[in-house]
C-alpha cells in the first residue's frame, strides 16, 4: 500500500483538496480522533472517480465521511484515505412537482431550512439532526416513527469500479436506523418527495422539535448523538440510568447527566475513554436486563 504514491498522483491533478495526515478530530462532532494518512475533499464526480481509481491501483483503503456526526475515530487515526463529498455534491434544487434533489454532501440542516422557506413539508423530523443528506439516507435518519426513507423517490449511487446506479425508493428496504443499500456503494444524490404546506406551520413544527431536543439532549458538549439503538418499546437512556451509570466518567468522557444514551466529550476525551464507557454501559444493561444493545456509533481506525 502506498499512500504517498496516491498523494503524489492526486495532489494538484484532480478537482479536490488533497492532504496528508489530516487530524480527524477537526471533522467529527466528537472532536476526537487521530490523523488520516490521506484526506481528499472531492468537489466533483470526476474527481471522486479518479480518486477511487488511484486508491485502488495503490491498494489504499478508503472511507466516505460526511459531517462525522455518528463517528468515533481511534486515537491512532486511520491509515487509509478519508474522502468527503463537497462542491457539486453539496448542491440542491427544488422541482415544480414538490421534489427536492440534493447531493450527498448537502447539509441536512440547510435542506430542512430551505424546504421550510419553499413551503414544502416532510423534512421536519430531521430538524436538529446534524450531518449530510448522504449520511441521513444511509442510516435512514429521523425518529422512531418518522424516517427520511419515507420521502425518498430515488437514490443515485456509485459502484466503485462499475459506475453509477439509480435505485427507486421502493427498491430499498427502510428500517429503524437501517437500509438495504450496500455499504460498498457511495451515495451521490437523492430525490425526496415533499408536500406543499404553510411555512408558518412548518416553522412551528420545526421549532417544537428543536425545543424538545434542547430540553432532552446534551447539546452543549461534543458528542455523536445516541450511542445505542433503542430496543423495541424501550428507552436505552432509561435502561442505562437504571444501572446507575448516568453521569459516569472515564477520563474526559462522560455518560451525560442529561440523557444516559449520550456520551459527551467534557474536554480532552480520547477515543479509548469513550470506548470504555460504551463497553461499561453495554455490559451493565446486558447483565441486568439480558438485553444486548446495538451500538449506533461507527468506528474508524480500530482494526478488526
């Protein structure tokens, strides 16, 4: 594997920002993580395709990164290439039929806001959820009962080494925090079907959802949102709190005193600190309730 060769080949030759040893703590909401051996912010499809071709030729592993809102990076970093989708991937437009077509790199918060201004309803359940459209589609973001998958008309993906493919929304299986989209494929854009509504009514709904998030979630400290998926009919936060772990700490990390399904960075937390608390909460709930919690946090750089 030659990261250096890939860097030399791509640097200045593609429509992308290409850097070595980029600290990933700058690109995650946890503000935790060591450096990526190679970092590429691709501004166009051509740049992305060329990057993937060079990485394949050099045998360099890669991963797509959105806003890093659901990611914990190892303290040692990642010895492959981290790719972000920028430029043309951040654009969006509204159709006369009430559709919203947006690139995978588009900010979810901006889409919610612009849909409100356009008087189009449907994205309200995504209010306050950080990240990009690509990340939201890949994890079927939303609430327990309202998912972005219900809005998707179609999704365009890149199959590395093959080319682009379009899925109809009906072809995709949408579940709680999951989809049937292959993880080997890269989401490029999606078209959502929204419905006309009063901007005032949409704004009231969005404001109410944001207010509930502020009241129930620790938004004042870096975190990656919910750590575990809620088991059917149960609250992970309540389960962890019942185990007496609300407020528990390890180094600079803490199980939030406000919501026990959040682990926050109180300052100087390491990935090892967070992993320790994740393991502690998981084992405590398993031992007391016999429930094997599923972690929602994606890990990068931790090896097998």
